[in-house]
């Protein structure tokens, strides 16, 4: 098989294709599709008639790719990011609920705290607020137990201890599953 200048060839032991640019006896120089000139013996090459190769001698590959790239249309509309609403926090410590609690006994204090929590839960449900936090403190755990009992009576509420790093052990996080309107 004789190879002539301008023949399309493939390298047998390598994944290269090219165009014959020079024939010097048994040594044949090809220009690869990437634009490199390599020399092989005639036994290492086969003629490739079926393969169509596009040669752009002297052109930079990056330039060719840049020309083929489809320009992206510019957008002048700024996307608005949804602002996350801060989670409402309600402190149920008695000193945060009333100015003076000296005349109140423990039963009255606990009832006021639980009733305040119930009003906040009802408000959150009515206003489709998905999450609230009650700060109840650690203490003896009486208020936390009453909150757990209150929240357990709602079908559409899940609750758990709030983020320890932010609140410590004294807070409960309430998730409200909203019903479809």
C-alpha cells in the first residue's frame, strides 16, 4: 500500500487520525486532527477513506471551539431570592409574661404559661406559620411536660427539643403541617 500526500490515515497502535503531509521513503509524516505533526513508518498507518476529518491547519483549537460555542443570551432580570422569615420565638418565663407575679401561686403561673403557649400555637395555625419555638427553661421540667401534653393534642403538629447550640435544653421547636386551603 502506498501513501501519498493528502491521504487520510489512522495510526494502528494509537487512537490518532491524520492527514499525510510528507512522504520520505518509508517514513511518513502526518498532521493529526489536533494539529500535531508526527512521523510513522508506513507499516504503522492505514489508509482511511471512510473517515471524514476536518483540518484547520494553523488554527488554534481553542479558537475553533470558541467559534462553535453558542453565546448565552444575557439576562437583565434580577432574580429575587425568597427571604426566609425568622422563626418566631416565644419566651414562656413568667417574668417575660407579666410585670408583677408576686401574688400568683405556682398553679396560676403554670396555667398562664400554658394558655399563652396555646394562644401562640392557634395563632400560628391560623396564619400558616410553619415553625415556632417556645423557650421554657430547664427547671424541674413541669412546664415542658405541660407543653408536651398540650402539643400532643394537635394532629397537625410535630415537636422536638430545639437546637441545643442556640437554646440549650430549655426550648421546644414546633412544626405545623398546614392543611390545604
